[in-house]
């Protein structure tokens, strides 16, 4: 797995929390703008890379088989952080301690609410970093009404835990 500090880039988790909220707000505005005459944005109109500054921090879940959701796209940063060399991958095979594992498993909340779901977590990684993260899951549809995909955007900051081995 890649050195965690190369992924994180900023050791001060508190400094950019307002920026993170703007990041998710922009993602939700993009999602809202795609709805047009449909109840939900169409998957075919959603451009994973349109959210350019979030493409490395985004992932796409295929929920057509809710018994086995599949991560069908993941940005480079999330692939490295979660050790997701092979995508597509079943969500059950994604480590639960990874960011995609933490947020991706909240897809049922999106199905029940039928709207974006925002979550925040903080946890300590196996590498000894306290991670503060925030993410949003955005429902997408192939037909404009049934949720069959979810796009997630995650941002985070971390700091080395005192006394943790390198």
C-alpha cells in the first residue's frame, strides 16, 4: 500500500473543514443540475471527471444487484488509499477500514432517503493516522426514477497519532 502521507498531503485536519464543505456543496449542486425533468440525475449524463478537482476522491457504486454492490470506478487517490488495484470490485471485498469501505457501505441510506447523504467519520488507521473525513453519496438512475448507482465524493485530513510507530 502507498505511504499514507503521500495520499493525505496535509497533516492539519482542522484547517480546511470549511473548504471540504464547499467541495461537497459543489458536488451536490452539480448533481442537482443534472436532474432536469427527472426525479434523479441520469447515469448517462453524469460525467465522473466533470467534477475535476474531485475525480481522484470519487467512486461509483453499481447497485443493480443490491445483494452484491460493486465499486465500478474509483479515483486514483481512493484506489491507493484503499488498496483497490482491481476495479470493478465487490463492495464486500473492499476493506472496511478504507475510505471507500467506510462511505460505500452507507448506500442503503441513500436508497431509503432517495436524496444525497452526507456523513462524517474519524478513525485511526493501521498505519497510526487519525483520519477526519467527510463525504457525500449522490443517487443516480438509469431510468430517472430508480436508484441503481451511487456516486461518492470523499475528502479527508489526517494527523499522525502521538506515539504511533511509523
